[in-house]
C-alpha cells in the first residue's frame, strides 16, 4: 500500500450508526467486566486494541 491509500483510509469517518454500535459494545464490555467509572479511559484503550485485533471496524475500509 502506498502512503496515499493509507491517508485516504485514515480520513474516512464512521457513520452515526457505526459509532452507536461501537458505543453500545463499549458499554456492554464495561458492564460485563464490572469496570469502575474511574477506569473507563484505560478500559477504552484496551477495548479499542482488542476490537481492532479481532477485525472489528473502527475505521472504514
């Protein structure tokens, strides 16, 4: 892949529906893992890493 293709992919945005699905998945993860509100930022980082490793779409391709 060339730099132009990478830049194009990084500039695409998620739809409101994709954002809502991601938000709900995060909320569910917080509930399932009993994460305290003070730990949400750290949990969010891990959630994003795991979601992207599983092939989840955090950015449009």
